[in-house]
C-alpha cells in the first residue's frame, strides 16, 4: 500500500540512502545515480525503473503525481517490505531479454511468492488458563455458516478459560459478532500481538493458514486443535494451498471435523491415521409447516462471488436459463450471495438473486418452494440440501468422490443425486419435481455420526 505521507524529494532520497547504504558512494553521487536511473539513462543503480513502474501501476501513478521521487526510491522505502515485483538489470545484460510483465490480468504472476510462513515470536506472560483461537477473518460480510458453527462450538468451552484471545490474520475486525460467546475475550490482529500465555490450555485454528501460523509461532502440537474448514474446492483448487491443507491434516494431532461424511472421505485418503478426532455432528433442524401444494417456486443456493466456485454457480445459472426456456410461470429464488441483489425475467418466469435472508424470511421461503437445489463440489457435504430433504422438500444435491449416489440415496428419499460430470441438471430437476412434498425423511446418523464424547471432554484431554 502506498504511503499517504508526502515527503519532499530531498528527504526521500536521504531516507533511501540510509536504507540502501551503498558502498563507495556518497549521498551526492547516490542522488546523481538515482536521477539517471529515473530518466532511464545508464546508471550505477542496478534497478530496472521502467519495469518496476509497469509492474506496479499504483507506484507509477504515485511517481507521476510527485508523491514519490522515483520507482527505485519507492522500492527502497516501501516496495521491498511489501514484496513488490522488481527487476535488476542483469536480465538484459547477461541474457539480452527485456524485463516485462503481462498487461492481461489472466497472465499476471500473482503466485510469485511463497505461502505465508509467519516467522515471528512473542514475549510471554505467566497466565495459564487462557484459550487461544486463531481465525483468518472476523467480518460480518464473511460471517457465513462456517464461522457461525465454529464460534457456536467454541462457546461451549467458555468455562474452561478465564480469558479467550482471538487472533485474526486480517486486520479489519468486528468483535461484536462474538461478544456473547465468551465471558472475557480480546480480539487482536496477529501483527499487533505483543504478549501471549506461555502455555495456553489450548490453541484452536480454523483452517490450513491458521494451522501453520500456530505451528510456526507456538509449536505446541499436543495443545493445538485443527478445526478443519478446508477441502472446499472453491477455496482451494488442486494446487499449493490444497497441498498445504493436506499437510495440515497429516501433521495435526487433534482435529475437529464437521460430519461423518467428511470423516469417511478423509479416512479413505489416508489422512487420519494417528490423530485424535472429534466430529461436531451438526444438527439438521427440520422445518415445520411445509406447504403441500405445488407453488411453482424453486430455491437454488447461489454463490457467484469470485472467491467461491465450490457451489457451482455457473451450472446453477445454466440450469435456470434452460429451465425458463422450457417452462412458464415459475419463480426461481437464487439465494446466498454476498451482498448482491437483483431480479430479472426469462419469458414469463421471474428470477430473484438475493443475499443472505433473515432467518424467518429464509424459513418461510423454504416452506413455500417445490424444490431446493443446493450444490457443493467439496468434501464437506453442506447443510442446506439435507435440511430441506429432512423437512420433506424435494431436493437436488451433487455427488463428490466417496459421496456417491448410493450413499446420498441412503440419506433421504427426498434427494435426487446429481453427478455434475455425467448428468444434465435440468433432467435431474425435472425428476425431483415429481416427488411429493411434505414427507419428512433423513438418516441423521449417516450424515453426522454418533459422537460419544462432548466437545468439552475432547478439549479436557489435551
């Protein structure tokens, strides 16, 4: 981020000189060489000024408006700490290749740095009965089911600690989201942490990023619990982050999983051999008062955000368009967006794109629909589809590796399984629309499992 403090060129150059401390160069000669480099003239400064400005358009604008004397000065004072892309002149000298970066967003090298290593340490105090929880975000706009379930579980531990310290990896936080979960809490950005308990009773991390933070900072594997929110394909497509999520599972000694279905999937891949496992067994609450008449309404769980592909939004929209071209007089509710709301028509069909609804509005909508389509291409099976099926609403949800059609059929007679690789979603929906509404049916033990110990007992054993 560009500094908002404007310094005179002489002051900037003096600071840059003190940072660089070039050998055999006085401040006066340093200023002369920087000036040459700025004008793209031969210079003793081994820095490609043109490339740096092209690679960092915000810096280019800042230099043009006089906020920074040159790209090189910006790099010395700010850019190197932000790990900005830069280039020396060696590329052109030794290989006769011009340093360049693509203009097209698709080809820009956004993965040019290692994953966060969190190489840091803290001073410690003597408190012993403190619980530490590490999460990426604490913002209302991102406070969806995963975070809500996580803090509902963590609140069950409130009597274990005199204080709970929440550490976030991102700076903007809204502590009021969880102020009712614990008696005494403090929420702090990880770079602002000054001291922590030497031996907290437990450390709980939310995902792979926070797991490796805890590993590198605390190095207390026996006291660390990995609350596995990974293995969602939209967040971690196969690549470096997915590999690191698998490493977190293999290394963790204490793991919390959301469902028996997820547990079976990870066991089949050999990830849970030596760890202490707890399955949170989420409650699938049945919705009462389902309208038995067909209302020509369809509910689709829809998450079209850039960061999220696991809910297959493009396939949902493709189905909506195909369905509306074939049928008339329907209302299709695409619910779940992060703040986006709009409506449009296709022939005589009304399509509503809606963000998170109030709980009662959400339940009243579900009571009235003829069908729920809730897809999640992930090891995590999701909740919405199973709540709908348990309540007697015909439902379509997708298969995923070990979660095959046979297993989904055993979960509920109200679900029509959809294989997104092999099946046509429109045809599956047409099949599901023939199912009678109102007949409650769900195998909760197959979904959640039957955990014999409480979460508090699991933590007490750490």
